[in-house]
C-alpha cells in the first residue's frame, strides 16, 4: 500500500513538470536547472520506492544535499513566477508559495535521505 502512495506522490510531482516541459514553459536557465535537479531527485526517490540500486550511495548523498540547497534557493530567492492574488499582498503570496513548496517537498527529501543514507 505504501508503494502505491509513493508512486502517486511521484506522479503528483512529475506530471506538472512534464506538462511544463512539453509546453515549453522552462525558458530561463534557472528553470531548466530546476527541472534537471528535480529529475535527479525523483530518480532517487524512485530507487527508494522500488528498492532498486541506481548508482553508488555517494551519488545520492550528493544529490540529496545539492537538491535541498537548490530547492530552497530556487523557491525563496530565484523563482519569481508567483501570480498576484486579489486581496493578498505580494509578500503573503510569496510566503504561502514558499511554505507550500517546502511542505510538498518534505516527503521527497525524506525518501531520498532514506535512499542515500
């Protein structure tokens, strides 16, 4: 049962990213780097969920650290794609985006941590 939940989670993370890729929405270098880092972390989570060894553990330790640093930097400082929401300040929208993004990525990095360490 837990494998189904993990695979569903991977789908929730991956489907919008693949859609963005197919629609050509990754225009900036930062967005392209974010897509590559995301693909690497998803691969590690897939390895964890399926218990398949994909490369050495040192690789996944590096991916874990680089992924967390990149995602935090990207969400907090680099990503400027927040859309204005009527009645909310720009700071509130940004804070909500950061908190939601971090909450969505917690299971990803939990699984990647378990896979790497």
